[in-house]
C-alpha cells in the first residue's frame, strides 16, 4: 500500500497520465495485518496469506513504526499505549491510506492472483498473468514497470525430524496458528528461537497452555520465562508423543508448532527475475535493496524483502524512492548496470560480518540515511535508533513486562499513554478495549 500511496502522490504532482494497477489475492488491503481465519472468510486456499493470529500484539513500540506524515496522535486524536494489538495497527495503516488524495482502495484489484511475470526482452516490458481467485481462466497485461511487494513471509520452512510421522497430535507451522485458545490445557512443543517462537510460546502460556517447551537449533532465546515455559536444545527424534531432545531429555507433548520461519519465494516470477531467497539482510541482485539487476532492465523492483528491524517507515521510504526513480527524479540515478552490481557487492561484504541486533541497527541506519539523502524523506526516522535500542534492552530485562513501557514519538514529542491493562493480563485484543 505504501507503493500505491507514494506512486499516486508523486505522479499526481506531475499530472502524469500514468496507469497504476495493483493485484492483490486477498479480498481487501492489509496484507499480513488482516486476520484470515480459513473456514470463515477465506474460501480459497490460494488467497491465504496472513500468518497473524488472535491476541497478536505489536512486537515493537508503535513509535518505531510511525509514519512522519501521519502520526498515531493524529490518527487516534489522543496519546495511546506503545504496544497495540494487530487490529489497532491495521486501523492506523488504513487511516494513512485513506488520507491519500487518491482513492487507493479503487486501485486494489482484490481476489486477483498474480500467476506469472515474464520479461519481454524485445521491448523492455513485462507480461503479467493473473487469474481471479477460484477461477482458472487467466488474463495477461503488459506493463513498463513492475513492483513486487508480496512480503518476505510466504512459504513456510518446515523442518524434518525422524519419527515425526508417528506423532499422534496436531502439527502446524506458525503460519497456520490462529488462536492460542485452541491450545488451552495442552503440552506444546515449539520449535524455533526467533520472534514467532517467543510470541507463540508466551501467548499460548498466557491463554492456559499446560506447558510449553521451546526447542532451539543454535542458541536458546534465553528470557526469564514465566512458569510453564522452558527451553531445550534441538529435537533428536520423535516417537509417538514422546520427544527426545539432543540433551537426552524426553518429554510428552500434545501438539507441535514449527516456528521455523519462511522461505522468501517468488514462484510467480520468471526465474531470471527472482532474487535469491536466502539472502535477506542485503538481498543479492537488488541494487539499494530494490532494483533488480539480474536481467537487462532496471524497471523491476522489490519492496520490503530486507530483514530489517525498521518496518513501516522503511517500506514508505522504499516506495518513495522507487516512485522517484521511475520518474528519473533521483540525483545520479539511474546508474549503469556495472555500477549497480559493484554497489551490491560492497553492501554484501558489509553485511556478511553483522552479528548482533545492534550491528543490524547500525547498518540499517546507513541504508536509511542513503535513501533519505536520495529522496529528501525526513531523516528524523533515524531517531528510531534510540527507541529500538531501549526496546531491545527492555525485552531482555523482562519479556513479560516490556510491552507495558511508554515511548515518546519522534515526530510529535508526545509520550504514549500507559496501557490500561498490563500485556500479560490483557485478554481482550480489540481496538475498543485497547483505547478504553
Ligand atoms: C506473525 C507475524 C507477526 C508480525 N509482527 C510484526 C510486528 O509486530 N511489527 C511489524 O512491524 N511487523 C511485523 N510483521 C512483519 C510484517 O510482515 C510487516 O509488518 C508487513 O506486513 C510487511 O508488509 P508487506 O506489504 O511487505 O507484506 P505483506 O503484509 O505480507 O503483504 C503482501 C501482500 O501481497 C499479497 N500477495 C502475495 N502473493 C500474491 C500473489 N501471487 N498475487 C497477488 N497478491 C499476492 C498478499 O495477499 C498480501 O496482501 C509480522 C509478520 C508476521 C508474519
């Protein structure tokens, strides 16, 4: 949606006669921030995308997601707490999209699946083949430029353990986790040691799981967990509902949840147009993380596939950069392909030594600074750096209370409100309860 927002704004300034078309396989805008319950509102599996669930709250302070031209204070008309539930963040984003001078919703062709994108060497264009969800008939349209903005969390990465076929209980990937209440009174094995594992373990425990064991591959998450959550090294073998871990410990569980991440795939892109999905800190082949250099064109862009801590403002910044790039309005751009490839190699070397979250933050500041210089986007967003560092400290101090802290908006100077209920005790994730 950032792409639509910035493209329409930039092209409107010029009164350009440009046609902008957005294809979206869900029936509405919102991407992952929509709650898609399979049996209720998604008729067709191919339209499933969102991996969010009931009782998912923002994992970082909203002050690190705030957009400079549309603040949370402006949207809600008052200071609200720093860690909102999913529905509240979606509401904020929708507010921003609706304030566009264009009717962005009209540009979204919902229930439309992109099936195939190919590059036409003869005239430097792209053929985009789509179908309506649930209908096999296809249609193909030609475009001069294509922006791929399907996110990084597409195909579940599912691990293989010996004996898994003997497990009698429920096994799901975090992508299909929809409600912690489904796991009440259960003994759960969560495999993974990143954000999903952490949040699903805590949320299940909060909603009455009997016990949760989090199993890690390289190192434990290491929080001071509440009673009922513990960590173990990786699973060695599964025998019925008995799990043998690498440290020799054996435990019985009722359900297994793979929180083993995603493979960023672009199956609808012609192979010579698709970046290497394993390179996510600085995706190889993408100049400035956006312009695809693997083909003889600079008119194909990818958005939001960096593995960054910054999310919404960087998507917005990328969207502005791409819009200006298309309009030839970025100083010293477009560069020859050889320069772009050199730049990518330099960045790739820089990022290969990054280890901690703090290293990533330093690197992200460099990238953001560069894109802000190119576009004139406000460098105030670099002040998020301090907020992120405070947040990282508070998470490690106490994972149960870190969502109760207040943060100050970089743009309005407003301190957030205190939450009316501490996160660990909150059982209502509705917008009404949050704003009460
Ligand atoms: C469980 C979970 C929790 C998260 N929590 C947070 C958080 O707390 N804070 C935060 O900042 N970020 C969080 N994120 C990251 C989140 O992905 C980003 O905030 C944001 O949604 C990325 O936006 P996007 O538009 O790039 O991708 P998405 O939101 O994934 O949107 C991509 C869109 O492309 C559509 N699409 C995909 N394939 C096709 C196709 N072939 N044809 C047509 N349409 C297609 C999808 O339906 C979707 O609408 C979380 C992600 C997950 C999975």
